[in-house]
């Protein structure tokens, strides 16, 4: 019997989380990954190696890896160097893929070979192979270039709302990605940062059109928390409104919203970063099913000391999220 096909669109820890859960089901999985990151180790990959960023790809590979012995290669590919001139903060996985690109003369082939090495269950598809940068337009007319500058905003950007998003220079979608969108039974958007993980995929030429013409059910997983400098004070309806702004109306079939509670420790930490739980204000939606439930992982995430970027402290529970997504099939 043919397995149902689910495709996830995103990048970062949110995509890692949902893929980790979905991998446990008899599904044909694929993921379209954003390729605009220019912060942390990706800055070195882009500026010094002249390659497309690989951190989001690496996380997807680790999530879908079936390698044995258990966890050995996963730990190696997530290992982040904490010392060494020029290498501190870099991950082994990113350096491995950079070396393979040099060996094979093709980053696309290097990605395929890394997936083979890790025994990845599913297809990992970069949204584009064109070198491009994310640009955010704010309500004061200011434009900010670079995913990292959008993700870690300066004081001026943090006080204004993002009203537009595009890439510079323009980039064409990976044909394998658009082709896969037409074959699947379900397309899952998120979870992940709205303006730096999910929507960057949608603004690549060809992706929106492929989604709108696909017969797949489209599911939007809302974030647990708002994001400082991007979605502060956003309610659930604001996330949906922004998604429809870029995707178009009558595309999203279902929205998954968390109704679970958070620990006081987590809420205190987020309050200090200007973030708060996303308020569920979705009512009387026409043609869109709303699924509510406790999807909060009770574990508190602790990042590596060598990791210089801000990371989410709390995340979706991968098993709970995967269970509800599969039930929608």
C-alpha cells in the first residue's frame, strides 16, 4: 500500500521538531527548506566558502536520519566547536557538507550524499539553489537586508511592524521542490518564525503558484510564542492574516493552535525578551478548520555554550504535534 505523502515547509528548530515526530509514522516525507540564513556559522559558509547556507538543511537531515548506531552521527553533526580561531561556533555538519561540495564540485550533490550517509528517511529539498538575501520592509519605509538582521533586529526595527517581504536578487524555485508540491497529500507550514523560516519560502518565484495549484490539504501550525522584532503582540488571527497575504485566500484548510500552558520559569524568560504566548482569537472562520490542543513540550531547551544565537526556550512536543497532523490525513 502506498504511504500518504506529507511535505513540510520551513526551516530551523520548528521544522526539526515536527519532522522528528512525523518520522515515526509510515509516511512518505519531504521538506522544503529556506536558504537565506546569513547569521552564525551560515555567515562563514556564505562569505568565506561562497556556498548556500546549510544549517537548516542539517537540522532536517538530523531529524530524518535513521542512522545506526543510535544517535552517534546525530551528535556529531550537531556538534558545535567552542574554541579555535575561525572555527568557534561552527558545527561539524556544516563543515562536512562544505568539504563534500569541494570534493564533488556541486553543493546539490553534496546535500544528496550527506542524506545518503545519514540514511535520511524522506526528501530534503532546498527551496532554491540561487544565492539570494531576504529583505524585510517595515511600516516606516525602512528596508532591512539579511535574515540575521531581521531575526536579531536593532532598536529601530524592533519598534516597527514588518509589512513586506521579498528576496534580492530574485530567485527561482528548485524544480524538484515545486514538482513535489504537486504530488503530496498534505502541505504543512511551520512551526517556525513567520518572517524568517516560513514566509521566505513562499516569496521564492514558483512556490506560491505550486501550492495554490496543488490538490494537497494545507495545514498551518501556529507558533507557541510571539517573536520580538517580528510578531510582537500578534494574535492567532494576525498569523493567519499574514500567511494568507502571501499565499492567497482559500489556500489554508486547517490551523493548529496550542491551548496548553507554560511554566512560570519559561514565561518569565520570554517576558524579558518581549515575547508572550500567542493568544487564540480565531472565531467563525469560513472554510478553515481550527484544531486546538496541548502541544507544549514540557522540557526546557538548553542550548550549547558555543551557540551565540538566541534560541527558543520552549518548543512544540514533536509526538503530540505529529499525532494531530497525521489525524488530519
